[in-house]
C-alpha cells in the first residue's frame, strides 16, 4: 500500500517539526519561559472531577469568561482543542474543496498550507515587502482570489513583526471573503483586533493559551467573530472537543491576568537586550513584537543549530527557507536563560573559528 491510497490533496504532507529533545533547553517553540500558569496550576492541584460525564458541548464557561475579558458576548466566541483545531474548523467551514483559494503572506506560519491541503483548498502565497509588511493589493487579489479565505498572523511567525493595523483594516474592507487574523503572539505586542469583530463582517480572530498563557500542554484555543460567523463556526466545530480539565484551567487563567502582564513585561524588557547581544555576536536581528527574534546568523545556520543542540539548547532553524536564508529563531528568555543561550552561541562561534 502506498500514498496513492491517500486523498490526493494530502499525499504530499509530511510530519511536523518533532526534534529529539531529551533534557535540552527548548528555546525553539516560543512557550512562556516563566513556566506553568500559576492560576491553572493551582486549579489542577486541587482538581476533583467526574470523569464519567461529558464536558460542556461548546465550552460555555470559557466563552463566558472570554466575553467578560473582552467586553463581548458568549456567542462571539468559539473554543476548542488548541488554535490548530480552530484554524481547521475555519478552513472546513469556508473552504470549498477544489475551488476556494487560501491566501497567506510569505514568509509566514508553515501550517497554513497544511490546513489548506486538509480542506482541499488552493494555496496562494503573497510575498511580504522588504520590511516584512503586507502587500495590500496583492493580498486582496482579483477575481476568485478576492472571494477566498485570507489568513495572516500578527505578530508574524517567523519574522516577529506586527503588520500595520491600517493595512489589515484596508484588507478587511476590500476583501470579499473571510479574513482570519492569527493572534497567537498578540499578548506580547499588547495589541489585538478582537474589539473589531463586530465592525468587520468578515473578520475572524484566532488566539491560543499556548504562548503567553503558558498552557501549551492543555491544548486550548479560541476564535472570536461577529455573531453570524461565530454561529457558522460553532455549527461546524467538533462538539465536546475541549475537555473539562482544560476548560476549567483556562477559566482560572483568564480570571487572573497578573501572570500574563508579568510575562509580557519580562519579554518587553529582555527582547531588546537579547537583540543587542545577538548583534554584538555578529547576528543581524530583525525587529520583533513577539517573544522570539528572527536573526541572520554569522556562520552557517545548520552548524549553529547543531552546535547549540550539542550544548543542550534547541533553537529553531529557518535558514534553508527563501526570504529567511541563514536565519535562526530563538525564543526570548529570562535574563539568565538569554545569557545561557548567548554564552553557548559564543562558544559555537569560537569553535567554528578554530
């Protein structure tokens, strides 16, 4: 049996990034370096739950907490098993197999093409400008493309920068189809467009608990949109997909924002320091609004990543991709973690000179 048994649109898919980790320091996944969310952790320590009953069908408790946080209604939200389920739900809802185009900027998050293939859509990539900003006219597109699904992350992954709000709003006004704004890292930019979901009838904002909220292990994501679009999404979303434990932990975390503020403040303080340290070591760091920095390495990217791995630190390698040639993407850590990382980088660079 070979891959011809697979649906044609997914025959080319391969497994996602899955390194051998062991006890290495992970500065490659952009999780919160301050550790587990305290409110979620406190809930989990005192947990007593009936494992014989289903969770709420559409996670109403979490949607209520999010509605309170953002000043919207429960019905504006869709909650589920990670933002990956949320994106898959949006693509399943709005991508007509074999017909709908999905437009994304390039470079951007690699899994968008994966979800496009799952939905049997037609991927269309639009080059970012030299400073990694949106080409508004090209993103909007013409003909069928202007009525397809458009998706973009801000801050962008892997480049780290936010797109200009005026460009996003122009795209929302001109594009005739759904526009998904992936805000996985938006807490670190202190910026969101969730407050605009009732203003634009084609806007979906996707967010996650895996980054600033430090709850990646529990797989919690959500979307916000206007009432009509959110109802469509909830009609397609798999019922019961978010388990009771994850939902309750997320509610506890939403109700205690102090950890989020502390996490964001730490990144705001350490990000420019890490960029300066990398620059002093010969890197060319790009501006970032996220909790990671894309930087062009002073030596071969593969040798750098392998050298760091030998020293027990993982960083993400983007050096073989177009537009991010010879670039790596380390997570912004605490002052101590950043020093540990840059000391290791300095050691790798010195070894290469010998």
